[in-house]
């Protein structure tokens, strides 16, 4: 089971603005698969740009964000932007050449909303603040965002907690008195590992989860609970361009969990990553043995610095948001909170598997820093994306006994090729002959 949830918050207060009306034409139609894929690519590029700006450190070893939620939040703001501010936002979202951008993006919401994924949005207005009816109508039509009175921080926090099934409590400590508008959206995902046959009712059995080692680097490692599956239907390849192993785990509900396990620095993969290209080259699914760390991670970040470095600093100083209100506004904060839980539970219960009985099947072990993306298979939009350099940040690091080997897998064949010091050829030697 995978649980991911994220909230983005835009807080707006006084600044100067002008009013311009826009019209959309020929957008009330059914959009093509290619148009949805183009939006999916734009969502990916936005996520990669922001991910590159967010620092990794020993205090903050993991970064998790939702490019989908980021896109919804900034696109929602774009509905109320005008003139140069609108142009800047559309260019940053790669939407300046797409006249039906809001309609296509908004049409993804009913497609994405299924049993595994929930998308929710709200617009909180300070009593007495006058917002333009056109902005309210467009917000509801495009992004299903309804206006609610901004009364108390407790009410906002309760809504966030409810939408995330209790995963993000106490989202805000307080609301500054000069905040007149909050645009807030959330994405909650609860995915189930795909089973291959009726006999395999769960792909990761809690009874075979055991302690393993996750290599932080060539000198240090950390103890983790390693989930194991004897037969997972995996799409796996060696990508020389990324210098990484690339694996796609199918999930129920037309989503997949993409894992990129590089040889070098995980951040070096970001400039070269193209999800559409990877999915076009990934081979067919093959059953193989898989080890994945069990983890529950949290991430909270103010995104003003990251957005400013992307060229959107004017949003926080003097934007033209006159499509929202005649009163001058500026963005005062973009807040972001994410939780991610990866576990065995949640798939159909009461089944057992014996991993050690499948010794001849090749092994893919996620035991060193990796980049991941939860991908919608229809649009190839990354719903969530992140970098995990330490899945157990609360555990104390320990020195590696053998920097070039993974001694925690000594019950499996060929595990000496799984450590962080192993070459890509070493890591993949055992499974290439079976793919």
C-alpha cells in the first residue's frame, strides 16, 4: 500500500493591479490523448524544476512533492492573473502556446479521481473581501474550487485533516491578519500493489518483511524494514543515459510507481529525466523478486525561494492579480506539506508467500538513494515525485562493513552486486539474461 497526500497553500495580500478580460474559444470539446499527454509533460517539467531547487541535507534527507498539486495551485492563480503576470505564469507552466490550457488541465480532475486518488480544492475568503464573480465561476468550472469564509485556522486545519484521512493534522499554526484569500488544494493517493493472479493476493506479505540495509553512501548505511515480494510484475531496464536502473511497479487503478536507482548522485538524474521517453522504452512486465524499504516520511516546505529562483519572484512583490479582485493583491506564501507511507498493508488480506522459495528469480533491490514518481498511466503526469536518500531518518547511521556489497541479502544469490559501489553492469548482471 502507498499513501501520499499533499497540500499547497497560496496566501494573498495587498498590492497594485489592473483589470483585463480574457475569452476562451473552441475549448468546450473533448480533448485528445495527445493533448492530455502534453499537459502531463508540462506537469512533469514543473515538478522537475522545483525538485532541482529544493535542497537535500542530513536534516532534510528526503524531498517529496506533488507536481500535479503544484500545477493546479499555480494554474488556479493564473486564472486571476493579467498582463505580464499571466504571461510569466503561463510560460513557467509551459502553457503559453496552449489556448485551452485550463480546460485540458481541469478535464484531468474527473479522470484522475477514482478509488485510489482524491483531488480536493477550496477557496477561503476573508469576510468583507470582494472577489470578482468571474474568478469564482472559473475556479468552480475549471478546478472545482468553491469559496468558503475564512473564519479560523482551526476550520482550515480540520478540512485539511479530513481530506487527508488524518495524515496532515495542524497544517497551519496561524493565519496572518492581512491574508484575505487562500487558494488551497490537496491530492490524496492510497494505492494498492497489483497482484498477478488470484493465488497472489498480496505482493508484499508482512510476514516476510525483515531488517535490511539501505546504503546512504559508500561509507554509511541505515537499518530499514525491507518488504519482499517473490513475484512482482515489474518493468525493468538498464538506462545507460541516466546511468541507472529504471523500474516501473504497476499499481491498481491505472497508476504506476516509477523508481530510478542511479549509480552516482541521485540529483544528477533530474536534468535528463523524461518520463514519457522512459515509458516508451521500458520492456514488458516480468515476474521477479523485489525488495523495497518500508517507510513513512513527512515533508514540509515554504516554496517562495524555489519559485523565485524559477523566475516567479514577482508574484511575491508586485503581481497583476486584478482578475481576482479590484483590490491590489500579492502572494505572501506558498506552503507545502507532504506525507508518504509505503507499506505491505491494504491489499487483500490473509495470504502468505515465501520469498526464499523463489531463489532462481532475478532480484531488484531498492537499497540506495533513489528518485521516484507516481505516474498516471493515461496522461503520464507525475502525481507525486521525490528523492529519497534516507527512508529511515530517525534511525542512526552506521558504517558499512563492506562498502561494495550488501550483506543484508546474503540469503539471496548474487547480492554482492547490489551495494552502492557496484557498477551498473554488476547490478544488472543477474537479471539481464531473464529480460
